[in-house]
């Protein structure tokens, strides 16, 4: 007499657990890139387009690292950038993110070194978090928590009155 076997589909995590792998082992495999569970595509994350500098925009100079040396000035009275006067606020300017980190204006590359996600400033932790895999960076650009293993570029930010100059 034969017994009937029924099969139900299971997901990858259920299959691996059935092999006896712990959740810690699974996370290690995910983080090492052995398994690809973090995103549904291999496309790099996109970064917010940079604003165009010019009259009335509150922005002058070059803020695009692909077009030469980064050297630009932000008018902190302009409505787009006035929030930088408030602790904990930040703006994303293409490949650069500027934040008011505990009263100090800081500027970092806005492109995570892991898979190119955008960074957001987190006031409560005084750090920057990637929007793709939650990697963390300090306000100096150093890696605080993986998956990124390389720091992001920090730019020199100098405030004079209501002007903020960012230089590579």
C-alpha cells in the first residue's frame, strides 16, 4: 500500500531552516552576499537628483563630483535650505547630504559605499543611515555599522553668517 505525499511550496528561509541553519547563520549568509535577499533587483539604488545652481535657487557653485572639484555655497535664508538652521534637519543635494548635526553643519557623500543607497541623518543617534540596508555612518563619514565596509567622503563645511560653503 502506498501513502500519498502532499507537497506545499515553501520559501527560501523555510527551506534553509529545515536544513538546520539558525537565524544567525542565515543573516551571516545574507550579509556576505551568498544569498540575495536584500533587494529584488541588482540595480544600484538611485540618488535624488542634484538641484541646478543659479540665481534665486539659494545655491551657487559645483556640487556634482563628476563635474570637477566640489565647491558650492548654500544660502541658509533660502526656503529650500533654511531648515538647516534647525538641529536635526538635513537636505539631500544629489550626491551630497548636508545635516545640522547637534548644531554643527556637516556634509558627506550621499552615496552609500555598500550598494549606492541614499543617506539620511538621524538626530536621535547623531549618525547617517542608508535607505537600502540600514548601514550606518558617523558624522565624519566613518562606518558605524555594516553592511558597508568603506567610509563615505566627508566634505569641509564652513558657515559664515547665513552662508554655508561646502568644499571637497
